């Protein structure tokens, strides 16, 4: 399990993070996932709540990412996958 408290150590050991869109009744959120050196991945869990770390807006993803990587100028925030280009996703996770 990767916790938010251990995230810096995880990254120092070669891990990476990615943001995965999740459909909610109010729109899309993004879950924080850790990708291990071997390519396996798992959700990052909040040390405070024990829940998967979730961001409710693209602004929140950007702010978090820039705290982790202050030298980067931005981050790619993935859109939900769509069945057809240019149309909203039909995924209802």
C-alpha cells in the first residue's frame, strides 16, 4: 500500500504517479495512482482518511502535482475514455 505520507520515498525509489478519471454523479474526479518500477500500479491512500486520494477538480490535480514536482511547468490531466472521438465517455464506474 502506498500512503500519501510515504509518497516522496516511493517517488525517490523510481515510482511514478498518475491521475485516473473516475465518473461520479457530480461529474469527474481523478484518483491518484502509484506506478511501480515493474509497471504494476495501485491507488495511493490518504494517510489521514484511509481512502483512495481523490481530486475533485483539475485545479486540485495541478496544485497537488506542482507541490510534488515544483520544477515542472504543468501536468497532463487525462480525460475519461470515450467510445467515439469528441464525445463524452459512456463509462459509469
